[in-house]
C-alpha cells in the first residue's frame, strides 16, 4: 500500500479510525487578491495538469469564463467591479475548493472513501468510490463540488494532491505570474499573509486581512483580502461559513438517534410479543362461529 | 383463493398486489436509504449492485412506491376518515396493547390505530416525495438553492426514519394480530377474525346488525 | 401455493441474514484511497522558450517515451522552467495552455494548393510545392525585375513580389529568410514589428 | 527595452502607459509586483481603460485614447516649472545645453520647414548651431535662449494641467498626483520606469509618444539606471530578434540601413552612416559602420564580395521609398503586386481595414503562406458567411500553403524584449509533413537557384552566389545559422595590441563585434549578435542564473545583445566622476584602470571618468537628445496631434493643425476617415490576457477561457443606447461593421474632453473566421489605414465608431 494512503486522517462514511500514524506538514495555498491580475493562468494550468477540458462556451457580458465551476473547471476567476472609498476597484477572486479543516463534503458523503482528508489538510475526492448522490454538494458551505454530466461523479480541486505528494506545489500556484498564489506550510502561509496585510495596511487598505474562516475549522486555501470587513464584495465570499445546522443535524445527531430509535421500535415490538403473546381471536367468538358449522 | 365459502373478502386481488408492491418497494427503499443514511448500513448497497446502482435505483423505486402508495391512498382515504368512535378507540389503545380488547369501541374495516397509522404514513410519504424530488441530484436538485436542499435532506431523513418506525410497527402489528398477514396474502378472512377485530365491519359485511 | 407463517418468516430471516452477512464485511470492499499517480514520473524533459510574447518564458516540455528508437515523442505537458530568471517557473494563461497549441486540430500537416477560382485545397508534395513556388517567383522576377531606374542608376530591385516574415520563428529562421529574400532583390519585406 | 524584465524590480516608481503589461506580459509583470512588495514601489497606470494592470495599481489615471503626448508634455511642463529635474544629469548627459540653430521655430502647430503639399518637412533648421571647429555649440549655463532646455520650456509651457485635463479628460487632481509621484524620481537615487507597448506605437504619433516619455526619463536622470529606462514590451516572442535581424524593407541586420537609390556611391553610403563626433572626445560608435557592413556582405556573398566590387554593394536592392506593410498593401490594392509570401503572419487580420486587405490579396497572382496553423489569410478566398463574405470563384489568386513547425519541434534562439537571445530545443516531431521555416526557405531558394542555373534569367548573380555552405543544404541547422550570424574570422586575425600575436585563427568564431574588420577578413551576419556563438560554444544556451549583485542581471544566463550587456547606457548610472548615482544599485564602476561591475559597461572600457567621453556612445554628441534634431518626421519636440479620427474634430492646442501633419495618408483613405458627427465614439482595439493575437483561438484551452467576441462600453453609454450587459451589438466605422456581445463595465468611464463628454468603445481583437473559439469578426474591419509618420505602424488604437443594439 502506497504511503500516501497512510496519510489519510479522515474518510467519508467510515465509522472506524483511518490510519493516522504518519504525520505530514499541514499545507496551505495562499491567494493574495491584492496581487491578482485575473489572468486565468491558474484556470488553464489546472485544466492542463488535470487533463480536463471544459466546453468552449459563450460570452455572458462579463470576463468570467467559464462562468462557473464545472466538473472540468475546478477553479474559476470571479470578477467584481466595486466602488469603494478608493474609487473603482476590481476585486478578482480565484474560486475553488477551500480544503476546509472540517469539510462539509466529507461529512455529508455517504460513500465510504469517496471523500478523504490527508494529514497535510488536503480534502480529496476519490471518484472510484463516488456514487454520484451529490450529498457533498449539499454539505459544502462554499458551493464547490460539481457533478459530471458524463460520469455522474463529483469533481473539484484536489489541491494537486498528486503534485504535493511528490513535493511539488499545485499547478495553479506554480503558474501564477504575479505570485498572487503561493504555497507552503500553513504556518508559513499565515506568516506570509500577515506580512502582506501589513504592507496593504501601509498602502492604505485599513481593513486588509486574512480569510481563514474558523467556522469550518480554518481552511487550507486562504485569502488575503484588501477589504476583509467585506468578504461578500469578492463575488459573495461567505462571511462566516460553516457546515450549517441542517447538515449538522442530518449527518450528525440524526444518524445515531434515528438508528437507535428504529432499533428500539424493533426491540420494543419483540418484547411486547414475548410478554403479551399474540393477539388471536378469542375462544368465545371462535365458539360462536363453531356453532354455525 | 376462497377455500371456505364462509370467509369474508377483506382485500381484492388488486388491493393485495398493490399493497405488496408498496411493501416491497418500501423495503428496498428503506434498505437503500439506510445505506446512504449511516455508514453501518452502507454494505446493504451490495444488494443493489453497489453504491452507484443503489443511488440510481433508490429514487426510481421511490417513484414506483409513490404511485403504488398513491393508489392506496385514493382507495382507502374514505375508509380512513377518523370518526369519534375511532377517537374513543385511540383513547383506549393501552388496553389493546395489553391484549385486552373487550371494552374497545367497535372498529370498522380499519380501527383507530390503523387509521392513525394511515395518515401518518401519508404524511411521511408526502414529505418523502417532496423532499426526495428536491434532493434527486440527477434531475431536480440543480433547480433548488443549497439551503432548500439541505432542509430537504433533513426532512427526507426524518420522514424516512419515522416511516420506517411506523412500518416496523405495522409489520409487528400484523404479526402480532394473528391471521392478519393471511388477510393481506389471500384476501379472505374468517368470520370469527372479522368479528373479533373489526366488529362494525363484520356486521356490515354480514348485511345487517347481526 | 400456501405460504405459511413459517415460510414467511424463513424468507424474511433469509433476507435479513443475507444483508447481515454483507454488513459483516463479506461484500467486496474498495482498496483504501490514495493520491493519483504523479504523471511526470518518467517523462522526458526538453527545455524550450514560450513562443507567444516577448517575455520569452522558459519552458519545460514533457513528452511520452524516453527517446528510445522505437518510441515516438509526443508532448503531453508543459510547465514553466523554475530556473529561468524571468518567469521563475510561472506561465501566463496562454503559455500554460501551450500543449493545446502544439496539438491544435488546426495545425497544418501537408503542403496544400488552391487553384485560382476553386473552392478547395488539394494536398500536394513538398517537391511540387517548391517547384511551383520557385516557378512563380522566377517568372515574376524575370518579367518585372528593375535593374536600373529611369535615371539610369543601378537599383536591382524586384517590387512585384513581397514577403512578410514571421516574428515567432527563431533568429536562425529569420536570418536565413532575410539572406535568401534580399538576394532576390525584394524590397517589400516586413515583419510583425509594427502590428 | 533599454533594461530588462527582472530589472523592473529595482524601480521606485513604475508607470504602465501605452500598454497593459499585466494583461499582455503577465510573467514579466511579476517584477512589478516584486517592486511593489520588496522595493515599496509606487505603481501608476495611465490608460483609457481600467485594465488588469490598473487592478493592482496604486493610482489609476484615465485618459482619452491618443492623447498621451498631451499628458506627458504636461508632465514635462510640471517637472520644468517645479524644478523637479536631475540637474547634474540633464546638464552632463543630455543635449539640454546644446544651442539650436537659428531659424528653428514652432508656431501654431507646425515646426519650421513644413511643405503642406508634400505633407512633410524640410528639416534643415532642426539642427544644432555648429562652431567653426565643426562641433556643436553648447551653453553650460543653460541660459542661452536657443539652448535646448530653454526651447523645451517654451514648447511645453502650453501644456498646463488645465490643458492636459481638457485634452486627455484626465481629472486635473489625478494628473497632478501622477506628476508629484513622477517628480520624486528626480532624486539621483530614485528611478522611474516606463513600460509601454502597442498602446503607444499604434498611433499616428506613436513614435513621438515614446519620445516624450524618453525625454521625461532624461530629465529625471533615469536612463541607464537600474530600475529606470524606457521599456518597450515587445509583442511576439521574437519580434525583437526579427527587428534586430533587420527583416524590414529599409533595414539590414543589426540596424544597418538599406541604401536609397540616390546613394549610388558605396563610400558615400558608408560615410553618411559612419557619423563623426559632434563634440570633442566622443566615441560615436557608428564610425565603425563599414566593419559591420563589410562583414555582413562577406557573410552573405562570401568570396564574391570583394573590395573591388564594393563588397557587392550593387547586389543590394536600392530603395526608392520604404515598403512598409501599409505601402505594400496600398500597391497590392492598386494591382501592382503579383506575388506575396506570408510566413507565420496573418495580414488579413493584422493590418488595418480588412476589406481593403481582402481586395488587395484577391488581386495577387500567387500567395504563399508558411504557417503552422490554418490562418484567415491562407483562407481569405473562402466564404465564411457574414464573417468573410467573398466569392471564391471570382478570386483568381493561386494559394500555396506550406506547413511549418512550431516552437516545440525545432532548435533555435529567440530574442526577448530584454534583448536576451535564448536557445531552445526540439522536443517532438512535427505533425504530418510539416517542416522548419529554415528548411522551407531553403527548399524554395534552392529550387529558384536551380531554375536560374538551368534557364538563366534576369540578374541571377546574387542568387547564384549567395553563400549556402550548409552541411545539408535543404535543411540548414539552427546551429550552423547561429554560428554564421555570430561571425567568424576569414583569415588569421592579428591581435590589435600586439600584431605579432594571432587573436583568432582563420575559421574561428568571433568573440564579439569589437573584432570585426572592414577589410573582408571577418564575416558576421548580424553584428549586434556577434558573440552569441563563440569558440566557447553557444552562449545563448547558458543556464547559470546566479545573480551576485542582487540586481537581477544574471549575466551568465543566455546572451544579451550588444556584447551581453543587460542595461543599455549603464555608464549614465554613474555621475561624471564615475560614482554611481545610487550606491545601492551600482551597475558599473571605474576601478582605476577600467570599468567593470554587475553589468557589461556600455562604454569604452578604458576611458576614465571626467574624460570628455559621454555615456550615449552611439550618438555623435554622446548625450541623450531632448531635442531630436532631424530624426523624427514631425518635429524635434513631440507635439500633441489628434488621432486622424478624433471625436472632438479639433485640436485644442491649435485648431488649424489637428492631426499629424507629416503622416502619410493614401488617397481614398483620407476621404474615408470618419468624423465625430457620424461616428461619435472613440474606439480602441486591444488584446486580452486570455489570448494571443489570432493564434490562440486555435488552442482549446485559450478558447475555453475567452470563447466569444465582445466589446466593452460604459454603463452610461449603455444606458444612452439602451444596451444591456450581454446583448448583441453592432459596432461600425466608416470601413465596416462587426457584431459582438456587449460587456457593460464600470472599467470604461466617459471622459470630459474639451467641454464635452467622450465615450470610449473597447474592442478586443482575438476572433476571426477560423479556429476553435466561436466565430467572430476580424476587428480590423473597423480600423483606419494610416500609420505613424516615422514607422508606419497603423493607428489601431484611436479611431471612431458608432454602436447600436444588434
């Protein structure tokens, strides 16, 4: 068994612990929106590396293309023209899987091993185990996984787990012309991000900050935002993302409670039968009709 | 199969066939649904040819059950109107559970418990159909926002759990009440059975106030 | 057939048993997931330069086969050369998609000929192509070459044929093009410097 | 680029103007983000559109397309009137103290010597006043009323902030903010760099726009400095190389120039170019012209080139005029051309006024297209409905299409914008029967030579005697060709310091152009590339990226021309005494015996500081020219002229002279220029980062990223015209129309110009009737057939259109 399988710390729909003895450094991809020129090199590099090709679409009156994430576009640039106190600002966000520490997709997935989390923090889909139910889409607070029309399996950014496993950075990180995307240990990335926030503050972005939402336990894709007080301005980046009460209930408490409940109904019935015996036609009535014979 | 001329017809062949269609589809749905619901049940997907087939089949089986259950609903909905007698019956349900039905109000074709069960199942079924459509990824889920899908997922799980519990109860009641299963299997019941469990109906079938 | 209560129970028990067995793990389980194999593990690497803009980013091209005699190389992946001082491994959206340029369905594969007034291309051989082009050139040059202008000054120019040179081809191609074209006396000679 | 890509990181202020580096050169643009992050650089973008570059700028200043001279002239005025110039530099290293000849004047939009009928100038008065010694006269006090600095002050005094704002539409306070930031770099240890591209070149006054910025740089003392310079971001990967190699009507390799037909005498041809110094002690490097020229002719014609036949001077065709592409297509349109070759070029899409280009091509007898891709030009005769509505049966052009290899399938070198020649290697076989360009040229040439040999013909000498001693004549290798242009000794060369010793033996590769001779003992195909392949091997393939100075010069990486020099004019990075203006960014220094340092000195290595020799060694006066003498077509100082199609139909500076008076306009094209009344909107064409010209629409990945043609308009114009985001619109000029999707964006702002509102329509140009992306209209359907007066680069950036919902 390849070593990486030992790095799996969490596995969807699995009740027993995953092998977790081997520890690898926790990694993170940092997207510094203040350096991003929206060139889409990351989109191309992603498709090129992963050997996917989206459809050649149409123009919708915006630069965004493909317009949304798809099973073939695991990352897309989203462009927002926002008027701020500094005048017009063009906030361009690279959207894609955030690799949550507490991933909603993994929680929601009913297929054992279709969603896994490695000890380095990467949340990966294993399509051979995927059954195509789309529960991960329901579970994701960032609306990331996409169901393929071709094979009915879900796809999303793998943070190039295959590259990271051999010591390379993800394809989007490597290609990024301006260094808006950088990669390293999460610790280093937080430090790098803090430096960037300091520099942005000096340049007059008083509310610059890091986006590493704690509602999902932190993420392994983090943003530096010029306006961290307004994440929604970045094409609807959620302010406080979390798995949410519904998914928590559905994939949390409901499971044991319901299972137990059903077991109790069954057991209760069994006990009733044992204690009370069958409900048969009374002798009295039987006799009544015997007379008729 | 009417092997005894004195027996009473409780369920027509069509009713029986439809009931068992519902029953079978329900069992398949429960097994496959549970497989998605809790990892402990996931191996049940093997009965359907694996996870992917289970995922594909479940909603279609659901659609089949919805039709069959719908037929039942329309056939039985009038018979299941809850009357004051039924309410009285339900007030005394503890005695029934204890195995003492001597002081119970007279049950019609369906007793108060069965009628309550009927409406609970109808409610669950309605919720399951509606929420099932919302979360049917292949055809409909893309029409709904994530929040609705999340709610529907919970509704589906809760309604399914309740329904499974009700059906366990229903099956148990059938096992516990001897000869009930025969009624649904063969359609005919013995007169003593009818008089014992559904006196009002029995009288009606006998053509008067016997 | 009369199904007794007993047989009914048997069927139920059988079903339950079967599913229990499945649940106990007799069903074929999947191997524990692991990452996708690294696709460049043994590819052949060739150093190149991006042909698009004048940043001239360093590239590493990965091709099939290990350059053995019996293998035909085909480039399947291109990424930036991390040692290159300018691009340091990065590539822009055009450069990152170069592999699709190499394999574009619109790449020309054979010399083609379109006769005057016709609607289609006809495949021809290189020899036919060179012969025809040289013939057209010579006929035009011989007819229209200007050895002396009206004032009697030697000008040795050929104005009725022109040449537009590539600007993404190598210096070596450019050099030999210049050398060959000037020797014919062509003056209508230009490249993409302006546009 | 006078500097190079990595050097941008050393700048304190970066201005992207007349270009959109983030979008067009993203990987080079990384050095802007590096300068911001690690050098606290201020980054300014001046552009009609809020571009992807502007998205990361500290300051964005909008301006109307085609008004850059007004803007930069205003900057010059600001610097002079606020005394924000680098005084010592201006005095020592520019021609500011030089006295301009009497008779030079500028009046109401015209310089002295204008010939209205010929649309050109007699430039006799655009000169220095010469002393009796033949040297130019200077006034060290800079007070002489005719000295360049005083003339400069007078000329640009008209460019007040109010005037700038009125012409350009730039808000006055934004303009002044730009000036303030620019002015900070007049400090000797602060530099500004300009990054520009086709946004400056593609105007009828494009060259002068660039000159204006260069003058700003001279005034600020930023030329020759690390983190300074004038940085032209070239287009194609090897357009720098092709330009260096002189593949232009009037050039020979290495910026040698073709003889005009009036130049019948070889020696006169040489003397005119071997410029004598205009000030005492100057190097005036072009004095070596004959060495470069003779070595070139030896390289091309070998033993046939002899002193006796003036090194085959007569074999070079003589120009009666410049045959730039506009001229050639004009002639083609008149039916005066029979044959045309397009090698890796798509003129149907790339030259202005597609309709005219298409008609011109149809008048050819034969067209040969050499390309890796199925271009529109090769298919100009195909009917593609609304996108190319022609009748093939009526087009009698014979078309031969020859498949060439692409970069991945050949060895060779490309010269980047920073003048680096970098070698690349073949990684795979070409598809089908495609051949490298060199093989195709060889195939055609050898067949032509064979015909001349067999049949004889008109003036076959240069064809028959062209050197062609390649090991495989039908497939000359890139290595052989590189060695040829780098140059070799044709005889044993004695060492100039000690003639008893041999510097190079016959047949050895030259070390550099310093070894070239005018006696026929050296051959070199491109003197500025000399040293690219020496006896040590292929210098272009060097891979040592070490950077000991930290300035990013990596002088052991590949080869940079000239002489592996990374920053041109680097002598100017030191003061006259030889001390670097900024010790932290020391490029070179005088060590007591010679110049040396982190770069190859752009100077005579053994001339001491404080000697008379000045840093701009290619020029006869040795200093940078604020006053351009007779080198520019439309005047020695840049003046704002409106685009030929101007939305305001006037020139606020001089209403009588609206557009470039010296630009060449063909009959028929002048009449076709649109007027503001019919075509009220300023339009500009440009590239997007997702695509490369008309090339990447054949590439699936690029086509996915930006699949369909669109035009950009402001919400205000959209409202006026009832256009919604995503609607289809029709855009038309006096030459034709296109249909595209409307992108309504706040990034294009209406501007207040000369008391009225001017709207801009932005037209990206990447689509056509061939390729994988959605079919579209070639954007050059709209553009005017007129070019810059000096370079004839078409005015793609400023013209007029109208727009409506389709």
